[in-house]
């Protein structure tokens, strides 16, 4: 099985490479359109600022390639946000697979810190990513922006307000949390994606 990771102007990609290697998979890190199109699975991870990431994707014409992919695709963290329609971060138009806007957390109490960092439980899971999961499995989050609950919500969690911890639409899967940093639970999510 050929596994490709989208190489673009975002950090955190090598932790995903290492997570796949722990599962015995040697992924291809690439921004080559042909290699992405022929891969069996594509991962779209990242940490970074939305407008800079989208600028790079547009320059390489990867935004249209990603939207047109027909094999299973997994967006992670900023990758999930960039698969949405628009982000408040930098007032950025994104790829638009999920017709929903990304919002910035607005603290309501003194103890509401942004970015949100730490372990949160997943609830209301409804996607092959979470096959054989029990309720309240914990995963690791680091983010200042979130995707509201919507028709594509595949798992939810809560920090300041309930929001989408994961999304699923057709062959596109996405998670706000970092499965590659979420121990055995995250490893199972990546394994489930590889089996989709």
C-alpha cells in the first residue's frame, strides 16, 4: 500500500511520519501532484498559520488536487481546518471539502486558555476512524481555532463549547486532535484509517 503525506508549509509532519513507521509503514512525503493522485491513502497533517499554509498550497496547485482526491484522505489539526470552507485565522478561504467555517476560541472565563492544550475525551463518534472505540477515549489537542458542530461531525469534544473533534464526508476524514501524539488510542485511529 502506498501512503503519501502532503508536504506543504506546515509543521508537525515528521511526527506523523514517525507514527506511521511505528506501524510498519514507510510513507512518501511529497508535494508532487502525480504521486498524491496515485497513492492508496493520503494524510494531510500540519501545524501552522492558515493563510500561509493556503498560500503554499495554491502556489503548488495542491488545493485543487487535494479536493479532487478519490482515495481516503485524513486531515490532521490544521489539515482538518484547511479542508473547511473558510478560517477566521487570517480571514482565509480554504479548500472547501467541508462547507463549514473555522472559528477562533473566545474565552468566557479566566481559566479558559487559548490555545487549548491537553487531553480531551471523544464523544458521539460515528466514523470508521473510531471502529471498536468505547465512549470517552482520550486524545491530545493543541489549537486556537475549532470547527463548530455540523452535519459532518464524526466525533465531538468540549472546550469552552462543544465542537467537532473529527469530521467525515465521503472519502475525506479529518481530526482536530493529534492521533500521532495520542498514544495507543491515536495509533488505533491511524490503523483504522489505513484500513478504510
